[in-house]
C-alpha cells in the first residue's frame, strides 16, 4: 500500500515534531512531508530515489538540529580549540545507514517506512556513495571525522567537493575499464551549499612592494586570476551523542559566472569560458593512490581548498573576537599527508601581508597551528613541485617559501657547521635536475608535530626518510597508529555479529572498543562458537548472492573465504596470492583426488588508470579465475572472483564475510593499512607479513592467533643490499618454477605467451617487492591456515579471540592520541596539557 495524502494528514497529529521527533510516526510524517512539499511528489507515484531523498532529508533535519546545538555550545565556550582536518580526500561512504545508527533510529525509521510499504534496506542499497578519495588515506579521514564527533571534539573536515570522484570500475574481458563517477546525478541530500560564505582564491600574477602608513616595508600580491570557493556542508554526527561536526567541502566557481560583455558582442562561448575554467579546479579527483602527478591542476586544487579553509578559519576566529596573533589558540590544523602543505606559506602570507604581523610572530603562530601526518615511505609518493610551476601559480608563496628556507638553512648551519650535505638534504628546494619544492620538508619545518601511522612506519620514517629532521627536531616526532570506526565497520556492516556481541557482553563496545575483551571467556564456550559460526555463515551466504549477481560466479558459502581487497599495487602483492592459487591448482591437476580445503578467493580493488602493471595484475586474477573455476579436475573446490568496483559500500558487504584476510605486502612498504583492522574486527583471521599495523595487530591478538610469514623489513633491506637474485629462487624451487612457467606458457591467456611476459620477467629479473623471496614461506603458511580450517572449533575460537583483542584499533583511540600528543584539545575544545 502506498501512503496517500490521507496518510500524510493522519500522521500530522498535533504535538508531533516533524523536524526532530524520533518515533516512527514523526519520521513517517517527515518523510511524507518532504516527498509532498519539498519534492512535489505524490507518495503513490514516488520513485525509490524520491523515497531515498525524502528519508535522507528527514534524517538530515535531525543532524542539523544537533549541529546547531553543537555550534551554540562552542559559541558559549569561545576559548577552546577546534580541530581542522585538512585533507584532499574524504572517502565518506554511504551516509543513510550510518546516520540512522548514530542517531539510534534505525528500527524507528524501518518501521516508519514499512508503514508506507517501503523497505529501508532497499533505500540503503539504492544510495550512491561520494567516492571522494582513492583508498586508505581518504577513508582514514572519514573514520577520524566519525570519532571526533563521537568523542565530542569540535572539528571541521576541510576538503574539495569533486564533481567526479574516484572512477567506477568495470571489468570487461578481465581488464579494468574506468567509467566516470556521477555521484551527484540523482541529487546528494546530505549537504547544504553556503554560497553566502564563499571565499575568493587567487592565482598567478606578481608581487610588488610598498611602504605602509607606518613606514613599514610590505608586500602585495596582484593575482592574475580569481576563483570563488563555495562551501558545501555535510553534518557529521557522533554515535549516540549530541555533538554534530561539519565536513566542509569547497566547490570552485567563476567569480562572474556570466560575462555579459562578451555575450553582448555575440561571443557566447567566451562568455562562459571563465566559468568552465574555474570549475575545472574541483571537477575531478586524481585517481592515483600514493603516486602524485606533478600536474598544475593538482597544485591548483591543493591551493584552492587550503586557501578556502584558512580564510574560513581566520574569519571565524576574528568574528569570535580573536586576533591574528592568537589564531593557534583557536585552531589545531592537521595536514593529512603533504597535499595540504601549501597551508604553511598561505597562513604566513595572511598573517604577514594582510594582518601586518612580524615574521617571527607569524612563524610561531603557524608552527603551533599545524601538525603533519606522513602516510607513506614510497619514494614516488613524496610530493615535489617544480619551482617554476609553483612560482607561476603562487608567486607570493614562493617568496615566503624561500625565506622559510633561508632561515631553515641558517639554522642547520648553526647546529651542524660545515655539513653542507645535510643542508642540501633538508633544504626545501631540490636543486638537482629541475629545481623543485619538497613538500614533505615544508610540512616538517612548518609543523610542531610530525607523525607516522603505525609503529614500524614511524620507526622507518625516523631512521630513513626523515632522519635528518629527527636529529634536529626530535621532540616533534611521535607515532599514532591508525584506527577505524567500529560504528560503520561493525555495527552498520555486520548487524549479526554486533547483535551477538551486544547480547553477550553488553552494548557499550562501539564506543569503548576495549570492552570486546569480555568476549575472551566466551571463546571457550562451544555454544557461543556455534552462534559465532552461524553469523559468519549468514554473512557469507549474503556475499555469495552478491558475487553471483555481479560476476555470474557461484561460490560455496561453506568454503573458506580468502579475501584480498585494497588498491592494486605491486607492493601489496596481489600476484603473490595468485601464485598460491596456481600452486593449489597445479597440485589438483597432478592429483585430482588430493584432499584440499575448498576455498573461494576474492579480490577487489582499483588500479590507478595509468599504472599498467597493476592493470595487468587485475587481468591475471581474472585469467586465473577463468582457468580454475570451471576446470573439471578442480570440482569447484577452488573459485577465484574479482569483485568489481571495490568501494566503501562494497567493503561493508565483504569484510563481514571473510574468513581469511590477506595482508601480504612486502615488509617495510605498507605504512599501516586499515583494511587489516576492518577484517579482523569482523572475525577474519589474518595471514600477513610483519608490515605496517599488522605487527601491532599480531601483538594484540597474540602470535598464536595470527598467520605470519615472510621476510622482515630488515631482512628485505639486507637481501637487497646483498644482491637479491630472484631467478635463483625460481630455479631452486620446483613448485614455484612450475607456476611461473604456467603463467609464462600462455595457458592463462588462450595460448598468448606475450600477455603476462612483462610481469613474469619483472619477477624473475628484478622483483623489487620480493614476491619470489616470500613465496615458499607464504605457501607453507597457507598450509597452516588450511590445517586450522579443518578444525572449525579451533578456527572459531581464534576468530573470537581476534575480535576480542582488537580494541586498540578503534579510530577513537587514534583520535585520543592526536588530541593528547598533537592537538592538545579535549571535548568541546577544552585545552589540555601542553596547549599553546
Ligand atoms: O598506504 C597508506 C596506508 O598504508 C595507510 O593505511 C593509509 C592511511 O594512513 O595511507 C596510505 N597512504 C596513502 O594513501 C598515500 O600516502
């Protein structure tokens, strides 16, 4: 039955608050009202999208109500600090289910919609997510916003409202095909545009000096181009609290959207040209994970959102009675990787040129404001900008950077007289080749705190990439291990497991994740273990249905679900996983009656569009599936699936169904990883190397509950230093040689021996990520996995213990660490020890 106008009216009982009520009747009325009065839709003819939008608007009302209360509370405590999380990426994921959970109204909304014959689950499924990030870094930013709100820390996330986010991935004939992401095309109900708070952003031009009325020498920037940044606000509600923060994303627009002068003389195209050029800035997310391209547009994007953010922050600070010299007392700004680092010279510029502070004072404010998080050791990910490009776009900033550098180099020479090599290494300017600006160095000099994202990563940063900085500024360094939000990745994603946990240990674990420890005693209870297995099995059945629908492949929910989902990259070694699959396949071909554990191998992840090797690895996975899946000798015991278009939403369906989590990067390469945490929290056991946060996960869950293999980071280094020869390993290992030869033979490519040749040659002659070196250890470890799988009681016990000991990896813990070690801020912005 569709709701009629009579239903709408019947719901309109006096006293019912359509904007704030949380009961089913109020929610139903709110949804009907939105359909009817806002969208102009009769409920009887409304589409699923209409209902989705109306439901989202009804939820958003309740978020804004809390948002306004949060702002009000802040206004009454104007002396506290607010966190500004500056990030070029926010991978927020779908909003509806997460907001309902945070408000605590999922059942009430389900009931409200049910009364209108609408299934909440259908609307949740219908939602398109804003894919405004590439992977781990952007998703981490989103988890941190969730935790900031949950911990009631006032915070704003500042970023770019890309019109097109990360591409949609289709797999055609086994190859990745990139399709434009159109997340906005059916309307995005969670945000509100605030054109009245637009900011002017300048580019290009030149600078000139002048003397002000006090006779002081000053600099003025005369830009060549001005673009408008329009903020779009999305409310970010914490879990079961009143605090609602903000994600403020900026869209680029022309200052004058229509040039009437040009139009009047008949040049219509030129009349809109300015608009087109300006809007290009926020048009599209660069789809590269960990390897930035030195493109002018990317620098324009970075400066665009940073300039908007700093202006917005300064404006708020001055409006609430602050002075430029106390900016850092109001704001703690975090640089999420080097992408927002131009914020350092931008704040300096505003303080010096617009507000007349002296250099030393402006520098102190700037350093006290910023903290810098490094997310990678990969050399290709350390951003640099050619000086000529940077200077052409930001001439005043370049002058400021040169002055920062002059003072920095003087300082180094004072501490290390005569050590010109050190000066060269720490300089903000790379003088070799095309002169360029080193953004990581700029971030280090401009921040009071610098952190890596897992213990090993921070150690490697300190001992290798940033060792000179540690020597000179040791007090700036700390580690803050990443975390993930258990609300989205357990409560929302895995309702079955959540219910079982809450029934067993109480329901405070989503905000006190350490409480999961209480599960430990239940690991020995056979009845609890059976229920635990039932939950997992139900999740696997669900995923099997989705896999069938998306790929046409039937998989057996009773088989071991062995899953690797993450960006496709050589260092993450999806091809090592493939070598193992082919090893099992070969064994079965040699002996079809071999007793192997039935496994479903699921892969998912996007390759950067220009990264040919990664795209070839996707093809290899598909080709392996083609070879294995229907081979009569395999008898369905091995299935290989490439799950297309891995996203936050798809992740929420995949993590809860995993038995085994593949975290198999070359030791020393993965800064932290966060997928490893999401899997383990959903009861998957990990097979992994001593890399990134795997090490800490293993420390927490216990070495006996973790499948470890492979070289350590030190061993990798010394193997390389000792002249690593992958070909020798290949020659000495019969099984390895057979599977590598199988790939080279063309058997996976319809007889074409050239298709995977480059991949094979890369492994045999270079193998920079030590795939062959770790092969034997990996295969042996997989045998231990298989042995344990044959003992379901032991497996379940281990799975429960893994979940029970994952408390450390809540993003709430990470945020508490940032508050204590970097931001010196507490709930409602109250300063904590060490506050500036
Ligand atoms: O590669 C790292 C990943 O290991 C980490 O978990 C994530 C969040 O800290 O950041 C990734 N880095 C990047 O995406 C680019 O530096």
